[in-house]
């Protein structure tokens, strides 16, 4: 038998109050795409950090091509042939592509030579990049390419990818998969982490499943259904979200002529956006990252003030009200950036519960915080949304990304909002948690809330939305009923169908002038 590229035996890593990895063993073969699956908090991140030299195991061994492998740091791991594309980009917006790539290299060549290498490698693997472009001007998919090309320039033997498709369009996912298959054919092994199980079935040769830090099984994804893999991950039957009612009431949220300049130099201007959301309705808004999603949430939350009458709730103008005043009126929001925007990293979960819950949960009295009530509120979020944590005293940054996401969404849902706006509600969470969050949104709508779900997960939007629109370059497409929309139609909307209409009108005007 061929010697595995990487063999892991009995890896264990414990932190105060939790065993992240408990006697984990598995092999990654030569030229293999190997999936690492598990719920949020199952130990996936800790495991790959040990492979990449960011974390030292308490016990267990790793062997690399039959030899002992104990990377002291990422530099050592990279020298052995391990490269990693992280879930969160580590790029500087104000620098060029070539400059960002150079920062990730031990001994970068002269910039002119590096630019040539970037062009050659990116074209070879079907991920074309202009090394002279400023990263802040790139789409999310293009930024993903920068991270991948930076790794490929290391000529890796093992490429670790953590949720690589979370910011990509379906077309970009197809391109990425062609690249990964080409890498595999050339001898590179890939350790692939994703909660998108149909992608796992399409791409991966083998899968290892972690649950509560332990290896609970392996499977061949192509021969295993997505549901079966999800149930292996959670150790229970997976519940499918169900809609209890399809009735809607009066218009609650009315957005009209919303135009807004971005606060960031690399943001997107919102351009004349119109839509309404009724009580009991879920409006899904899709689009590739960087097309105005953050700016739209900011305008609806009150973080960015808008022109009068641009945002109305139950007929009342709220455009000049800040976040706290809007919360009093029942307008709650959960932004995409959970650590730093939705939650304060170094504050406890109790303190983070207070940050947005103080007003609607009556957690203060005459300027004094009722800490007992606040702690009870945090406990209710943890219990209702199955947040895996030792307790309410734990800092937000100590939670896995998916568990923090569950806490953030739960904190807003349990406040019984009249309007809820969420950006990427299930980003980075496992199948069971995603189903629970979607069910919570459906239940909230059934109780009469008006909900706006901004997401790059089209399957999610089609599952829970009553109507659908797409953002492209700060413009919102026409809103259409979600039922019956085809992938092609959605792709046109995401690609900016409005642009095609504008071009068509322009042609007519030109023809009229010539006549």
C-alpha cells in the first residue's frame, strides 16, 4: 500500500473546560481530496491548526510521508509542504495583489518577477489575477483567488481549505473545483472543510467525521447522501425546516429611494433601492459579497443615517434614528461580521447579551445594569440555540465561529423583533445548526415579524424566502416570488439584470436620435 502523505495518530488537545480533540486518528492519502466534517465546536479548527503548526498537541503523533512531523510554527509547516487557505481572508485592502502575496512569502522575489509568477500560476490553474490591482477593489471571489495563488506559489504537497466557497457564486465554485481537481491530478493532496455537504459529495474522495472532538467515522462522500453525512455529524436525526403559515399581513418595512454612500473607501454605494416587507414575510436578498450587503444592513440598522422617508416602519419615518432608537421600535439586526461587529470579542456572553438586549429585555434600571436578568437572558440564548460553551462567563472570542453565530442570531430572535434584518445567518455553521436557525426565522415570521435575510447561500434563500431580489453593484433587482425561480434566472439577477435593461434603453434612445 502507498504510504499516506499525512498520518495522524491519537491527537489530543484540551483547553480549560473543553477537550477540543480527543484521540483523533486518520490518514490523508497521496493525491487525495479528504473532507473533514463536523458540527461547530467538533474540533476541526483545532485539528488543522495542529497540522499547520499554530497549536501544539497535548499528546499523539503525526507522520509526514512516513517521517515524524512536529511543526513548531506555520513557517516550519510551510517548509514541509503544508499550505492553508483560512476561512477569513488575511489581506490588506490598500495594497496590490502582488504586495499581499509577497507578505505571505519567506523570501519573495523582486516585484516584477513575482508579478510574472502570479500571472503564470493564476492562468495555469484557471484563476486569472492581475497582480497590479488593489485588493480593496476586488470582489470576494477574486480575493479568494489571491489567497489560493499565494498558497500555490509555495508548491504545496497538502493544501488545507477552510470553508473556501462561503463567499463564491455557483459559477466561481465550479471554477474552484476545476482548479482543485487539477491540483489533485498533479499530486497535491487537499484537506477540505465545508458545511456544504453536496459540495463534499461532488469533490471529495474520503471524509472523516468529528463529533465533540472525537473521530466518529469515515465515509466515501460520493456513496453517502448529504443527509446521512449530516446525521453522522450530529449523531441524531436531522430536522428539516418547515413553514407553519404562508399568510402575510400589512406592510411593516418600506424602503424607498434608498441611496447611500459607503463609509469605507472600498465599500459600495447603494443606488435607489426600493422594497417592502410585510408582517409574516421573509424577503431574501442574494448577491456576491461586496455588492452592498453591509451597506444595506447599516442603513436598516441605523448605523448609517439616510434621507428622510427612505426607511419607514409601519408608516413612520425612522431614517434619522440611530440603532438604539430603532431597537425601541422593534427593528433588530444581525450583521455578517460576528466577531467585532455583532459581538465584542473580549466581553463575556452575558455582556454581549446586554449590548443589544438592554432595551427590549429591560436589563437596565435608572442607568444600572440588572446583571441577574442579563445573565438569565444569556442562558436562555445558549439553551434555546444550543450554543456549545462552558458558560455565560466565557468571552465571545473563545467560541467557535458557528457557536458564536448561533448566539448572535439567538440574541436577536429572542427579543421578538417586529423587523429582523440578518446578513449571512448560517455562515460557517453546520447542517443541524443551519436548519435550527432557518426554522427559528420561519417561526418568527409565522408570529408576524417582517424579516430580511441577506445571504450568499442560494439554497438557503430558496428554502425560506417568500420573495427574492439580488444586489449587484449597489442596485437591487426587481423583487420576484421565490417559488419557481430557476438557477439561470437567479444568476441573471445576481449578475445585474438591471444593467442589461439600462443598456437596452440606451440603444433605443440612440436609435431614436439617429432616426
